[in-house]
């Protein structure tokens, strides 16, 4: 894998559907749909424009993407764009009239009590801290269907595992943080959603599983986004079985902006939180330095970074007391993994 393949604005497998009018993608968690700062190009829209421009041999400014839907930064799943201005009216009408059907999957803790399915109806408003606040919508409120505060979401319990549960959500309105704040108000916050009281997790466990849009001839088109392994793993209370290659790609995807800008050749593309247990990685130009922070390590990490195009990998170990990271242990690990910095042709 070359550095260009490692630090790429988009990946072909994230494309769910593409035609001259529509583009549907499987948005990864951790990437904003549209950056608030126009100078940053690490959002979905900008990265897609760069990727399509490279693929089609045109300027990014020539790539049209009409935005009609947004997903929170930590939410993954199906996201649609207009590829031609002529598709804007139909997409806008689909979302405004609620003809577009959205289905989400989430892991919650604790599991919902009472009926395994139902409808959540709340009045949602923004609080002084910027987060949304929800209170049950009662008959005495006399709220009209088009009231901008009204949030309505259907839910269905799919599976229970101890205190956790896999829940399907079908929002019927489109309010900011709707599923997150309504689930929290109902007593079963999303796992990993710290802002609304969710238990800690590697990410917010919310995924846009499918999107249905009305077709030109009355036939609905349904687009499915594969369920991430993290959701099943979180439900079962275990770490997702993600390969080291995929961990490396995910870490690089989140730091693509650092590599793209070109204003620095030194940055940290892989953190402990990216799944590189006790082995964060720093890149200095053509070389990578892997820091062994403790006795727990993954001996395959150096080989993966070597294959990514680095000119060399250098270990950095600093145990506070004699452990298996002794001189003998470190030397053995270097020898077994062929972990010595050496020059070789590179495109890094």
C-alpha cells in the first residue's frame, strides 16, 4: 500500500450507489458531513469532491454535490447527495414531505423497559449549553404537526444482551440530534453518546442503516449501508474483531487533512484510541516512530507501517521498571518483526 492509498480523501467501498443524478455513500464515523469552517476540507462533501475530481480527471470545483441530508459526525451510514442540480427538487420534496424513509440502528444502555416497540413524541429545543433538550409532548400542549419543536420517532427492540440492546429507530421528523436526545429522555441513551448521558464506548453506536427514496415512477429505491462490526461487538460487550490493516486505514482516514495540507511532515496518524494499544505512531517525513508505552503491544504493527511505504520504522521504548520490555525483550521483538530502520525507495 502506497502513502497515496493510505491517506486518500475517500474509498471506493464507501460508495453505495452512483448515477448521473444521485450519489449515496456509507459515511464513516468520525467525519463531519459538512465542516462549519469553510477553510477545512476534511468533511464528507469536500473529501468526496476531491476524490471524484481525481477519479474523473476534473477540478474539484467542477464536481457538484447538492446537500439535502446530514448525519452527526460520530454517526455512520447512508447519506445521499444530488449529483446534478436537476435532482434537487425531487430530493428536497422527498425530505420535506417525509417521503424519504430513514432507518437507524443503535446500541443502547440500559435496554428499553416495557413494550418492545412504540413511538417517542417530544418537544425538542436547544438549551443554553448548545445541546438539545426534550420533554414529553402531552395532549395539553396542542402542538401542530408542523411545529418545529415536535420530534417523533418510532422504535423497535431487536435484540437484548444483558443491560444493552440493539434498537431500530425510524424518525418521522428531522430535528437536530433527534434520536439521541429522545432516546436519552426515554431512559435508554445511546452507548458512546457522552453528551446525552450514554455509557463510554469507542464511538457513538448509531448507524443509518438504510434510506428509501421515492422513484420517478412511484417505485421506492432503497439503499442499505452494511452494519459496522462495532455495533455487534458493543452489544455483546466485547471489542470488535477489526484487522490491523483496517485499524491503520481508519486512523489514516481521520487524519487525512493533516497529510493533505502539506504544511507539516510530522504528525501522529495513529493514537492509542485508534486501537493501537500502547503503541501510538508518529510520522516524521519518510520515517515512522512507534512508541511502546507498556508491556502490551501488537508485534504486527511495525510490519504494517513498513508496508505502507515508510522508509523506516524506529522503536521508542521507555519502561519504568524491568518488564518484558527489557533490552533482551526489545531486541527480540525487533529481530522477530524485522524492525530496523533501513533506507529503501519510497513515495512517502
